[in-house]
C-alpha cells in the first residue's frame, strides 16, 4: 500500500503539470452539482484516494454507476408513500402528505446543462428529494430561495383536503423546521419580513366551496400562478361554513390579482386584526384596548388578590379538601336542588335570588345542563381540572376541539383564561351547568390575544363539528375603534344558519358596546358585568348593586351578570402559584360574566332541546331581575337587567 501511494504521489505531480489548463468536461463539480452534496462528496473523495489519476476512465465509470445507484435509492424513497406518511403523521394533522412532482418554480440550487424539452424558462424537473451543497437530503417543499438560501416564500406544495380549515403558514413552518433546520419568521414578523399584509377576503353567499379550492388547491403539475387564479401561497385559512372566504398574507399585487379574478363574487376585503380576552388585570385604563389588560409575564401574578380574598380562597380549598364539596354536591343533585356556597362563589349566590341579602346558597330548578355542550372559543382548556369531572365519578366532561394557535388538536391552556371561563360555566362546584360538557377551541395565545382570522376559523370549526344543543362563549373582542365585518358575519351566521346560541362579552373599555365587535352584533346575547361592594361581608337589602367600573354598556347590551372578583379553576401559571388539577384563581371582567349566562342557557336548553337561539335569548331576558343596578357609568340605552338563574 505504501509503495502504491508513493507511485500515486509521483504520478500526481506529473499529472498536475500535464492537466493544467485542460477543461474538465467529463463531469461538473460546481456548487450546484449533485456530486457536491453532503452525501456524494465524501464518496467521491474516497474514490479519488483509491484510484490514480491515470485511471480516469475507470473513475468515470465508478462515479457514474454510484450516482445512478444513489439516485435510484432517492427515487424509491420519494415514491414510498408509506415513508412519507409515517414521517408526516408524527408532525402534521389529518395525514397530510407532500406530493411534489413536476413543478414550475424558482428552484435555485438546481442547474441543468440544457433545459428539459417541453419546459419553459425558469421551469425545472424536480422530484421529492433535493440534493444541494447547503442542505441535507430532505423531502422537497417547492419554494423560492433567495439571499444565501434563506426561505422567503413557499409555493406549490400539495396536500390532502382536510375538513379542518387549512393553516398553511404554521404547517410549512413545522415542515421546514423538521427537514431543513431552518428558522422561519414567526407570524407576527411575517408582514415585516415579506412585505405582505394580513387580509381576510369574504365571498358572496353564492360562491361555492369548489371556487375556494380553485384558489387554494396546491397543485403539483406545471403550476403557472401568473396565468390563472390559483394562489395557494396566500391561503393561510379557508372558511367554508360561517361564510365563504380565505385569509392570509397578501402582497398588493396578489390582492389585486384575486380581486381581478373574482370581481363579481368578492363581497368584501378587510385587514386582519388583533383580538383580546375581555378580562381586567387591574392595570390603568387603556382606551383603545378591548380588555384593559396589560401583557404580564408568566412570573408575575396577573390578578392582585387582597388579604381578605386570599383568606376566602383558603377557606374554599379547605372545604374541598375536607370533603364538604362531595356532601354539597349530593345535596345539589337531590330534591332541594340547592348548593351551599362559600362567599368566594358570590356570583352563583347572587343570580338565584331576586333581591339581597345573599343567603349563602345556589339553587336552581330541574336541569343541570345535561346533554348540552358549551364550546369556549378562548385560550384553551385544562381538561383534567377537577371542576370538569362528572360529579358522580372522575370522568372528565371537558375535551379539546382544535388549537388554532399551534394548529393541532391539543388545545391546552397556557394563559388560563379559557379554563377560568369554563369553570364558571360548567364547574361541579364553581359552575352553573354542572352536568354540561365543555369543549375548548383555542384561538388566543399565552398572552390572551389572537387574530380575527383565527377566531373566525374557530367559529367555522364549531359550525362543522358541533353537537346540538350547543352554546358558544366568546369572552373576547377587538379594540375600540377597530371594526371587523368578518367577525360580525361569522357570529351572526353561526346563530342564524346553524342554530347555535352564542354568548359574547361587551368588553372592558368603559365605552358604548355598539362601538366594539362582536358586542355590537344583535343576534348573540351580549353580556356586561355587575358588581356588589359588600359581596364578601354582611350584605343587606339596602345595599346598592353597581357595575364593574370598566364594563362597556349601552343599547347593544342585553343583560348584566356578576363579573368582579370571580373564583374559578386555574389553568395558567400567571394566575396561581402552581397550575394543577386542584388550583383556583380570581379574575374580573365581562369575560367572567359571559359563562354565567352560558350556564343558565345550558340549563334551559337541557329542558328545551329544540329551542332556537332567539327563543333562548328571549327566555333569559324575560326572566331577568330588573331595576336593581345603579351606576353613573351606565351609558344611555343600557337595559337594567340582571341575570336570574330560574329560567
């Protein structure tokens, strides 16, 4: 071996002199060549050490044969549907697959000596495996590559049709993370980095689902986006239930193209907007926010608790630990239909009686919401919390619908807002409808904010997947001064076309509710928040009930319900010392008033399963206690109605 190496070195020195200036036409070894890939280069390097330079003919044969073998293995891998499926099923929902075949696109790292016959300029024959110098071998997403390989835009990937509205941006982001190890800008940075803006495009009622598919279907064969109206790159979400429409990031050229293609069928276009939870953090007023709540880190307790409230909470938990709750629940489902309540649950205590003082009991007639499902379109749900257990056993009545923040079926709650709301609606001790089921549809992130497009997607999901009788809670809204016809239309259509009762929060900006959405929509039950200053002390019939200071009021309000210092299940780290299945927390806002109305509606629907949303609304409003609220902050036209549970 040593002698052979010395001979090679001598021959190599002579060969360098002879070969200097000669054209290496036998094979390309530039950055774009497949032979410079991370898999091929080491192989060629090894071959060159074994063979001498004078054996170039043999080297060419070996190289060619090796390349054919590797290429064949790639084609086999690309054609293996089982391999593709197994990889994607671990990271994608609804068994989505990549089916990239012959595509038109700016491939960047692929170069050809000659254009393949039948292909136009800038069109390349590409398989579902890409080999290049900069990336490892991976399944191909057809993409435009610029700026040293950084992905700027994804186009041309096909996937199976799913009944769940598509979330293409996050889907592609997860794929690039898995296969490329590349960082893609977060959604909030997308507009800044891509030069595009988020829009919602709504089509007229006559538009068909097929038309939406024509826009968003991701074809894999000769995609010529400049010659037709197929624009899958802008379809972040597709709406086919509450209305026909799409939402995503559009450049002005793309938006104009869509409007030109469908000028007779587009109803309206609006900029996507931020939505907020309708909860108070006891921060200073923020005039243009829906909820007044400042964004607070996870290491900070979001809601300030007084010493008295802390004592009341401890007493409540001590009663639960002592087993008193079980005895109370037995009584609650007995002949008397009465639950003895700690003062922490003053909200339940108040709505079952016409006047003060509070009597320390929550009573109700007949129903406990059995057979009714409440869908909380919110920040998710801690389904394992003990409040959601069936009172007869430990089976949970809570489940996840869909997570439109992370785009997966795991709608866990990291903010805690949705869990708190659900606990007041259906909790076995803190709730109204103690036998109803609850489904968490996550549209708000860990800070309690989201987008109109995601909320509409959540409503679209409920329209498609709900089980009747059904109720939707929306303890959220957009900021004052911002409008969303898309959100208003989705709420209205969910009620009118699908027969689902919707309860919405009026908002916490201290303004007329007619100025915010969805509190300005006529069809749902819009709820404002009331308060009682003596709720934790000795109440009397002379006590004056008032409003939550920052509750939106006005003629668009339908009813008031207790919404200050409400105790319920804790599902977020910023709300309690440690999140667990037995943790509880305080909260205030019109968000906390909404689930009380939802619980009463569930009890009514349990006994009147065929009642329409209009009939449910009429029954609740007609049963309300009138004339007991007084506040200088109540806007003209506000109905002086307080929720009453005996409907």
